[in-house]
C-alpha cells in the first residue's frame, strides 16, 4: 500500500468522524443510510456486510461485548467504504468470523475501522506516558491487533510510534 493510499484511507475515515462528530460506527452507519442489525442468532459470525436491492446492510453479533460490537460495526463500515469491497459484497455477503485474517481486503477493513475508532492524539499521549501495548488497548477498548494496525499505519505516515511496541509482539502484518 502506498503512502498516498494510506493517507486517502485516513482522510476518508476522518471525514466521517468530523462530519458526524462521533467515533461511534453505529451512528456513522445510520447517517450513511446503511441498515445495521444486531443478530442474536449469530454464533461464529462476528459481523457481516451485504449489498443488494440498493440496500447496504451490516449485521453485528449481538452476543458480544459492547466494545466488540463497535469493532465489528467499524470493520463492516470499513468494507462499505471501499468500492472494491462493495462490489465483492454484491456477489456474496462478506461474513467475518475472525477480523484478523491476513489478506488485503480484511486488512483494509481493519485499517479503516482503526481510524474510525482510535484517536491519534490519545494514542500519542498514551505512548508518551509509556503505556504498554496491552494497557493502551484496554484503555482504548480495542483488541491489541486493531491497535497494532493503527500504530503501524501511523508509523508509515510519519509518526514514530510503532517502534516502541514491536518487541512485545508478533504483530499482525498484512498479506
Ligand atoms: Zn471483513
């Protein structure tokens, strides 16, 4: 992924956050006209994105923790934001049983979700405070994998934040 593409993804997500003055992906989806449903009958599926009959739908597993629902909704919103993903979803609903699968499509959805959910100033503050990766993830209510994706991206865009966290983890890499 080029720096140009990274920046474009970042600004697209930030535009939504600023326009709707929220990082709540459910609120953003509603504003975008995406139909969001919580499904209590989902077991392995954490989230799903489908497109059909001019409707864009997101289904979130209703049995998860609140912060997991936000991550799930953010991830599916990520799929919605890439034209290529929408095209894929038109052919077949995208079902996510695990978000951290190593392929470009899933990486892109996570990257977008990380921008929606995670504030960079807060990350920089926590990094300056010397917080461990897991502490930071816990405070920010996300899985460490999502935080690592965000940190790696910030690093690529010129914030030297990821380096401090590399030794602790086998960080997730995109394919
Ligand atoms: Zn996905």
